[in-house]
C-alpha cells in the first residue's frame, strides 16, 4: 500500500517533468507560444496537485 508521503514524491516528479517540458518549448518557440506553454504546464501541475491532495484527504482516518 502506498503511504501518503509518497504522493509528495510523485508531485515533485510531475513538477520536474512539466518544467523540463516548458524549458524545451521556451528555447524553441516565440513569446506567445512560450506563454501558452507556461499556462498549460501550470494548469496540469495544479490539477495533478489537486488530484493528489484529494487522494491524501481520502486516505486520512475519518473522525
């Protein structure tokens, strides 16, 4: 069974993937596409973070 602390590692891994994707686009495209790539990365990172936070809350013991 996965412990709740492991989700922090997943979130950090996703952040590294998204930022490396953003940096690769930042180096190759013009400014409007850079801004779009940043917005897309931020959106997916926040959604994945919210998803893992919901999983963490569901795994807490209910009182």
